[in-house]
C-alpha cells in the first residue's frame, strides 16, 4: 500500500509540471503573434517612405512657383511705384496750394491795407493844405508846431507801414504813376516832363494807392 501511494504522489507531482510547460508554450506563442504586427508596421513604414519621397515637389513645380513669386513681386513693386508717384504728386499739389494760399492771403492783406491808406490820405492832404496856408510869422506859434508834430508823426507811421509818396515834379511823365490833368508850356523843361504836382500820389509797397495829379509840359 505504501508503494502504491508513493507512485500516486509522484504522478500528481509530475502533472503540474507538464501543465506549467504547456502554459509557457502558450505564452511564447502569444508573444510571437504580438511581435509579428511590429514587423508589419516596420514594413508599412518602409513602404510609405518611397511614397513620401514621391510627394516631394519636382524641379518643374519649383520653377513654376519661382515664376509666380517673381510676378507677384513685380506687381508689388509696380504698386509701390504707383503709390510713391501719387504721394509725390500730392505733396506737390499741397505745396502749390500752400503757396497760392499765402499769396492770396498777402493780396487780401494788401487790399485791406490799401483801403485804409486811401481813407487816411485825404487827412494828410488837409494837414498839408492847412500848414501851407499858415503865414511864415505864425509858424513859431505853439499851436502850429503841435499840428506839424502830429502831421510828421502820421507821415512817419505811414512810411513805416510801406506808404511812400510818388516823385513827380521834374520826372518824365509815366501813366503808371501819374495822372495828367493839364498841359502847360515851359521852356525850362523838356516836353513830356511833369511841371507841377496838383495832388500828391502815394504807393503802398509796390502798388499804387493813388496816382499823382500833375501838369505836363507840351
């Protein structure tokens, strides 16, 4: 009985060993199956590599792209040149407008100044007539001296503003500055010369405010 029991125990001990060996074989088979897809992925990558290389642009495509790029650059350069030309034109127009505005402003100022001077000239004429009618013996009177001071101050102020009398007597008659109201005979003067000034003329800067009224030698 003891021998049989011993044999049975040995058989039971060997059975798990065989089962363990089978389990190891199954595990190795599974690992082999899992390793096969990895190799398949590598093969797929190797197959995809030539396809990726085929997708690289060819020389003709690069040339066409370069030509398109050059044309686009030329268009941008033309547009830039056009914008620069417009900018220069606008600056020139603005400069012309500024100069024209300044000239018009100056002309308006001169027109207004001439109008004021024209209003003052009759006052100057009355001062001169009044002083010319004072007898010589009365010129030292305080009142007369005060009038002369006012007259001189007014003439000086007009002169500082650019108002100057027009020279006439003894000068050749010039219709731009003189207004002939009478012709006279005078052997001491040449023909066409201003013999006498009846009313003094004035200029404001370079423009005539009032022409001189003169007598001209025949």
